[in-house]
């Protein structure tokens, strides 16, 4: 149980399977976040959305390989970042549609 806690909360050392679990969970979180933002492929992203996606990937990559970083915080960051992007995009389209 301590090893699982170390995987999610970060520790000096985590087992090898912990890195695999981190990678898998972050991969699915990123897929869900990108789909939630309404994108299917990187090739169809606008410039600002590409930067948002690159920022998300950077955050996930650092949390994935750094044993002392919290996986829970990484998942929260991915979904919060995606949510803010969805809110900004939807408010921007409402303003543009209202003119």
C-alpha cells in the first residue's frame, strides 16, 4: 500500500511498475483532456490551441518521469488546464456569435 501511495503522491523512489502506471494514467488523462477541448488531431489545431496542448504535454512529461512529483497533482493540472481552455473557447465563441 505504501508503494501505491508513493506512486500517486511522489516519493524519493518508486517501483518500475509505478512509472508504467503513471504513464498509462497520464496518457489517458491527456487523451480525455484533448478530446474534451474538441480536438482530434494535432494537425488541425490552431496556433493558440497547439500551445495549450504542448503545455499540457510538458506538464505531464515532467510529472511522469520525476519520482518526487505528485501524480495526483499532474492529473488535476491536466483537467484544470483543459477546463479553463474549454471555458475560454466557449466564452469566445459566444462573444463572436453575438456580434
